[in-house]
C-alpha cells in the first residue's frame, strides 16, 4: 500500500499509461470470517478497511454473488493492468539504459575471488558474462541454477485458469469495485460487457477441464447473470509455491547470490517490496565490499 502508489506515479507516462484501480471488496464466506473482518476493520481505522453488512450488498447492478455474511471493503487495495505494467516497466528500463537480453541463463558458475567478479553466466544464445551480483527470479526454474551450487529450495507448481466473460447486456459497473473476491476467486470488470474471472488452484502443471465449470459457477455461488455470460477467452499460468515454507523466498544464499522468487499468488502485489529488498541487499553488499 505504501509503495504501489509511488510506483504508479513514477511509471504513469503518456507513452505508458498506468493506473491503480481501487477499491477491493472481499466477501466473507462464513460467520467466523465475517467476525474476523469486522474486528480487523475496527482495530485498524487508518488502513482504509471497512466492514459491510450483508444487507448492503444486494444493491449493485449487476448484483454481486451473495454469501450472506457481509464483506470487507479495502479502499487502498486494488489492481493494476498487468500488460500495461510490463509495458511501463520496459519503457523505464530503456530510459535507464538497462540492457535486456532475449535469452536465458543455462549455467551459473562461482568464480574465485582472485578473478574479480563472483559469478560467470553462460547464456543459451552462446554468450557469457561475469558479474558481481545475480538475482534469481526464475520461479519454478530456479532449481535448475541453484541445485548445482548446492542450494535446495523446492517449489511446487500450482496452476491457475482464468476466464474472460462477455455479459448478455452492457453495464458500466458503476456500483462495482475494481476487484470483487469471492471464495478466493476474483471478479474483475474490464469493459462495458466484459469480466475476468479467476483463478483456480490446481496442483501440478496440467489444466483440469472440469475446474473451468466450477470456476464459471463460482463454486455454486454464481448469480444467474454470471452463469449466462459467454466465455470468450481462457488461459492459464503456473505459480511457484515454496515447499514447507511461506511465500515468497527472499534470501541471500551466498555473497552476490540473491533469491527473490516463489511469490505464489502475490507476485504483482509484492513486486515493489521485493525490488526494495533486493536493492537493500545489493547496497549493503557494496558498502561491505568497499
């Protein structure tokens, strides 16, 4: 909440427009969850949280899914468009003269201190380089580089499927938040008659066709207008979930080798905080080396 508004302000330029759309509303799935939400909002009055009783949730058009237990409104939470974010980040990298190489690292090798740089990188395109600092952000591919160096940080694949739906009628979504969350599934309006719905939580790397039906039905909580919406787009991706450890994995594994990966479902959310952590580690190392 502290860093994202600053990132959006810095990256929001005419050639790469970027916006932070708020708020986020999370529907309570049970009376116990509603009680926890209410207590959290009462304990943190400055955090933009407010608990909404269930009777206030029936007024939107189209109507929200109904759990009967109220919801949490977070005025400071929301979303950024991921494709616009990548465009803005690439524009900023070009402006900072950062070299982008369209290849991947196939080998990471330690160098002796006497040879200067700590690490030797071998690229798939046949090139190589020697550097002082390496940041591993490879998610499920991290083990390929770390295990030969003696670092074991296993991660499981959790697949997520997303649907783009077209409603049978046009709506401006004026009474909807930027993100509505129900049972761990996000409903995100993206146009007058369009909605993103996702994502599933499926172990492994193969998409389950039956999971799409449960997603469209919102686990039996979908209102009629959502059930009648037409699927016009569908995709899936993999998240890296650390095994036996909380996400994400932020570690200095050895001098000049940082691991910043395994964010599971919070990669975009935690991107600014992760970048800040990486910068602090490198700055501290440079001070120590000097």
